[in-house]
């Protein structure tokens, strides 16, 4: 299996995608590794981002949250933000599929600004222009409710793979964890 370090942290100057029930957690872990970020979302969406809810990952003061009217406005702001390069990370919540042209425009803007873009997308809605696409989901483990499975399901410049990871709140870093059945002790014991 390839090393997680070959694919994460996300390659700068490119736009990546994350889907699945824990895509927001991947965005938070990615944000923990940078000095600041812009998070874009459409204002009509009923759920909200609470910056204090992200405090286990990074200082909420480093977050600039912008709400746009619709996806057209979201993409326009994202493109300008990626190209500007003032912030090292732009998180873009998408509600509709991206055309190849829109995806390429984001990639070119990220390259120009040397900025990392992360699109949070509904499952099955990825763009062909994305550098990588990740599926992020919880892993059932009765002894650890924080375990996640990150699977890279598209990679333009490397191999695919899946890893069990856990966010370490104390050190504010991502820990690689052996899958449940491969760990020593009662949880990994066969019977």
C-alpha cells in the first residue's frame, strides 16, 4: 500500500476534492496545517459552519468564512482567491457538478496563486479536473469514536490507497492507525 505521506498533505497549487460524511473533517485537518484559509459556501444552505466547532483543529481566528448567493458566485470568488494567493487554502463547498471548464479554471488559478483548493462535493459529483478525490468516512470501532477512513479514489499523479486515520487533538496532527483487525489487543483479536 502506498504511503499516506505521498498524497497528504494535499499538493499545493492544485485543487482537490473530498466527499463522504467526513469531508468537512478532512477540510479541518487540512486547515490545521496552514496559516489561514477562506471557506466558501452558499448562503441558502440551512446548515452553518461554526468556527468554534473547528477549534480542536485550528485557531478559528485564522478562518475567513464567506457566503455567496449561488454556485456561480462561489466559483467566481474561489477563482479570484486561489489566483490571489493571499491565503494558502481555499475550501469550496459545491452543491452542483463542475463543468470541465470550471474545474480547469480553478486549477489554473490555484497554480497561479500557489494556493491549495479543496472542494467539498456530494458523492458521485467529482470533476475530471480535480488533482485528487478523497472519500472520507467514519470507521466503527467500539473503543475509538474518532477513527476515520480516508480513501483516495482519484489521483492524477500517483496511486490510489486507503488509510485509517485519527485526529490527535493534543498535538494537532493526523495519526495513521492500523485497521481494527490488524491491531494488537482485544479489538484486533480473532475469535
